[in-house]
C-alpha cells in the first residue's frame, strides 16, 4: 500500500500515524459496543423492569407495557444518535476535531455511569436515559472519527484508514456479544457492569488523545496556523518534506475563503454541493436499508424464538464473519476503489437476499402449520423468517457442539424431511449477505462522505449524512418486526429491490475517489454543476480538471499559481460566461 504511486514520503505509514488513527478509532469501537451490548441481557433487563414496577406500584408491568419499555430503551439509542450526528458540524467548527472527541467522552462517562448504577438506584429510567446519552455520544463518534482519520491520512492511504472506522464498529459489536455471555458479564448480577463497561475505552481515549495532533487541515485552513499544521504533518508523515500537503491545503483554503459560509440548507441550495450531498445521503441509506439489520438488529431474540437454546453463540458466529470481511475490505479498498467495492457489495447482497427469500420460502413450505403456532415472541417475527435464519447458522454450530440445540421445536423440524440443500442454501445466503455488506456498504459510506467535500462544507455534510444514517437505523429497528410479521420469508424481497436501486444509483452517479485529493474531487463536482456544456461527461471527474477555477490556457498544472482571485464574483459553481 505504501507504493501506490512512486515512493514518496507522504505515502509512508509511520508509527505515529498508526497511533493517532488507532486512538481515534476507539470512538468507533464504542459505537459498535453500545450497538450490540443491549441484545444479550434482554431478558435480565425485562425482569428488572418488572421488579422495579412491582416495588413502586405494587404490581408488575403487563407484558405489553414491559415490551413497550424495552423497545423504548432500545430505540432511544438511535434517537440519541440522530441528535449527536446532527451536532457534529457545529461542534467541530467551534472546538476542532481532537478537542471535540475529548469532550464527547464526557457523554460516554455519564451514560455508562447512569446504566451501571441503575440497579443500585432501582430505576429503569436511568437505563433509558443512559442509552439516550450514549446514543448522542455514538452519533458524535460516527462523524468525528471518519472526519479526523480522513484529514490526517495521506491521500493514497485514506481509504484503507477510513475502513478502520467500520472495523472498530464490528469489533465493538463482537466484543459486546462475547462479554454478554452468561458466564462472563451477561448474568443476572453483572449486566449493569456490562452496560457500564463503555466507560473504560472512554477513559483510555481521554488519556491517549492529548498526544495526538489536531487535524493539520483544521489548523491551516480554519485557524490559519501554518507552522502548527506543518509540525503536525512532519510527525504524521515521518518526513520534513510536507510541501505538497501544505500546498494542497493552501489552495483548498483559498477557495474556501472565497466562498460564503456553507450551512446545511446551502448544501441543498447550491448546485455545487447538491449532487455530492445527495450521493452522501443515498450511500448512507444503502447501508441501513440494505437489510443487514434484518439479520443483526434483534438477533438474540430471533434465534431464541427459533428454539436455539444458546442464541448468543449464533449471533457471535455472524459477528466473526462480519469482522473477518471488514479486514478483507481494508486491504482491497485502495486496490479496487471505493465505487467498485460498493457495487460488488450491493450486487452480492442483492443475490444473497434473493437466495435467502427462496430458501426461507421453500424451507417453510416443508414445515407443518402447527409450527407457526408454537412459536411466539414479543417482537412477533414469523417462523418463516426467524426459524430459517437461525437454521442456517445453527447447522454450523451443531457441527461444533451437537448439544447446543435441544428444543423440541428444533428437533421436530429436523425430524421432518426438509431438503438439506435448502438449509445449505440458507447458510450460503446468510453468510454471503454479511460478507458482501462488509465488502462495501458497511465501511465505505462512512469515510467517502468526508472525501466528497472540501474543508468548508465537510462538517455540515457529515452532520446531514450521519443524521440520515441514524434516522434510517431507527426506522428499520422500528418497522422491521412488523414487516416481517406481515410478509414472512418474503420480507427480503423489499431489501432486494432497494439494493438493486442503490446499485443503479451508485453505478450512474457515484464517482471514484481513490487516490484523489479533496480539492480535485470538489472540482469535479463543480465542473458538472457549473459548466456541464463545456466538458464532455466522461471528463467531469478526471483528476486535475479545474473547470470552475480554470486558468484560461490548458490545465497543465492545477497545483500552483492561484489567479482564481481574478475570476468574476460568480465563480462559486456558476458558468464562466454565457
């Protein structure tokens, strides 16, 4: 990866760069941990809600009320995420990238403490409020981490390092699943500690962050502190020669200075920003509306409903696949490119979703009607969905431990003459779905948003795209159980159609950003928005095409001399002259 184009020092991976990126990605791990941690102790939390209700009011919650409180405790996390993600822009502009990450950890400490002390205080409200606060923290992390990592990384390594955000997320989910095991922290007594454990990485990040530099782009472009930016770059690049980086930032800063302040409404009003912000939003929606949450969001409940006596092990198995293929994506993103990997991931998920629909339908057709009536769950996923998903993963686990499954329901289904090839098809579909997700739609939307925008509009764009992601996350968590109840095994047809739409959009509208500077990408969008008639379509996104900032003669060097000051006032994306 170090020698993608020549062997310039700025492409080199230094220990200090790895230290800074790893420190920032602790926030991503926090996001993943708090996403997955709520699954395992579900039944313990439900009993806690019941006991508190009995102590306070003399009677326990009804099953419906208990489910409502539980669902609210789960969903409030996404509401907090929406609030946090929407606050990213204002926070980084006021405090900078590094200080914002430090301040955000205050929320992690507060939220973790509230949840950890909930049993001592006999208050289920503390769990709910703690989840809200942690959600705000995680919403901030989904914007702060990719932004900081993208701004300190060399152009040639930006994609690989950007993928580390998603790797941190999936590792966090896996750690939460493992710690949630009954014999570790998932017991009746220790679940508050499981929820409060998020305090430890927050403390660790607070200790490590002061030794990381502020983003050089923020120092130079926003604060005009060139010397400080140079010092930070020298340490990050491991070389005294950082003139190329400084020159690139200066040019971006000049263009930013000539533009008016970019607000969130301006992202949609300006033709220069409209196309990239729509791309950013659609890419985030392609992640959350892909159907991955149909497999993971209520994973423990789904497997439990299907008769798996140790459903957490099935969830952990899927989490391992998640992590492995995120690592694969890390090594491929700078070779294959962002757009290519995203297209491959979407196509793989669409095919897998179609296979899943076929296998679910045919497996269910081989089961008797009575099995539909013997399984019930508060979330009400139908047997056609929950049984088939668990069956596919359970077959693998049964090889490891044949005693894992002792449910009469599972045995009765096994005793039937269900076509084994359908079960293997389900295995291929589920794991193909998860693997394809981590090849593209999982990691790429998080960091490509930072690449689509220059320094000025980037904070507002990160806020909008993050808000879109969290909103879609919330809607999927709220609507999927009902959809599954209505459609059964055919629920994945919806996701197949959406994946095909996202594939077409990506193919037609998303540019490749591999190996290109932030300014170069922004120039490409300005060209397509401001002067479409002057450049053929294939050249709109070509490296170094400075259409709105054209220097008159052929664009032999877009990196020096900045006579753009002499351009007419309407330069910001407007046509040069009629």
